[in-house]
């Protein structure tokens, strides 16, 4: 069995945003002898108790310029001391490939800017650093044997930057987790809501301004004025956005109509989706990342058999077909409200969409999608 080093670094030790990467790693464990190098040792050792795990997180003075480049250089030198046939990187460490003396494979599950900095100085600084880091990332991609990219849009973009060694690999999820979810006491509040006749809208994933935060809150306020049965469930809000949700609930007296679970383990998501009637996702197309990297939550929604309301952008239409697996609309509160009301009144349409979602989700079974990644590595290594 070939020996593979996987580098898994992350700013947040939770599974919501990392779920697909972890699923890929699970499949790799079945195919290779794995060493995982990570900055979240306890998190990873609990997820992969049978793997050898190495801790790597060098400390830097925060005032050192370009410390990321120094980190990537040190990471490469550290990986060069470990015995393995090849190295597998996620895109955050792409630059390290420049200095790694082993064959490198990379997985690019998201790419591009996700926020606008505030102020002239900060904007200029971010743009300068991003241009340098992007240049180095492209150099790292070019040195890799294969770069697995999450969407055809990302493949096209990287090809335009001169990266040739690309392979399209979509998000993969464990279908059974979403189609036969584990229900526990945590989900009791939603179970009671469903029994009481509530119509539940669910959003799961990171919460931010450019992910439809205000639209969803304004939407549930209008829906509640039509009928008190409508409930918005939000998973993935950090402390800042949780405080804003609570403030919104108090000001508008919508304590029962908005349920905020905050940041939770991804194991809890499938049963939340089980209780949902519709799922929602809105992304601001102004940001490059949202035009290149489709959100994993769309695949999770479909695997749970839930129709999706989302705005009409390429990374959504890659998964959601209008009036087939969901409804594509503009990033507009009134259109959102009208669409929810229409679908809530048409059980037959929702049932048909649900069946379509379940059928479409079969394409994204992690056992199939990520085994193809492993097969490609074996073929080229």
C-alpha cells in the first residue's frame, strides 16, 4: 500500500465547513497508508484514531510580513523529512508544493475572495497580499501532478491562468447520513414544531452578510405576517451573528419563528434537514469565490430530499435545476416570500421536487466521487 501524507490545516475545528474534506480523507484511509499533518491535532486524532497524526503549527510574531510564505516554506521542509510516496494538499497550502521534493496532488474545494475589506489602507494591503498569494498558489498548482477542482467553472478559471493538470471532482457526501439520520434530544424542538404544523425553512452553513443573512431575516418577518406557521432554522452562526439574530427576534417578537442553533457539529445537520420542508441558500455574485466554488450544503439539501430556493448564479445552477430540484430566483426578498408561499401551498410539486433531489444526489455519493480521486492518484503515482 502506498504511503500518503495529507496536510489538513484549518482555522476552525468543526465539521460543518470541513465535512467534504473529511469525507475525502476517510476514503483515502481505505486506499493508502496515511500520515496526517495538521494544526488541529486533537480534532483530527478523534476523527482518524487509526492514522498516524503529526502536529505542525509553527508560531510567528504577528508583525512579520509575509508570514504565510514562511509558513508554507517551513511546512514543505518539514514534509520533506517525512517518509512517504507522495503528498496531498488542500488548496490553502498550495504554495508549499513549490518546495516539496515528493510528488504532490492537490484538492481545490474553494477559491477566491469571500469578503470586501473596509478602508483604503486595508483594501490596498489585502489586494497586494492576495495578488502575491494567488501568484504563488498558481505556481504550486502547476507543480502538482493533478489538481482536483470542485467545479467546471474553477477548472476553466485555472486553465485560463495556465494550470493544465486539472481534474473535475464535485463535492461528495455520505448519503446514508442524510437519508437515515440519527435523531436525538437535540432535535426535539424541531420535532415538536413539525407536529404542531409548522412549515420549516432551513439554512445550514456559515452565516455572513454575503450569504443572504438579511434577506432570510426580512423574508421570515414577512412570511410570519402571512401565517405564523413559517419557521426559519439557521445553523452556522458565530457569536456575532447569533447576537444579531437574537436582537432581530426581540425587536420583531419572532422568538418562535426563528430558531438559531449557532455553530454545531455536522452530525446534527441531517436530522435538522429531515424536519425541514424547504432549504435555502443565497450568495452574493459580486464575490469571486461564489462564482467558482459551489457550496457543499446544496448537495446535503438534495441528499435529504429537500427542494432548494436559491439565487440564479452558475454555482447554484450546477446543482439546482429550476422547478425540478428547486426554484431559482433573484436575490430579492419579495420573490423569496412569494416562492415560499407558492411551494408551501403545493404539496404535489414539493413531493415531486423531493424525489428529484434524492435521485440527483446519487451522483455525489462520497464512496464513488472520492474513490475516483484515489484511483486517479494511484494511476499517476
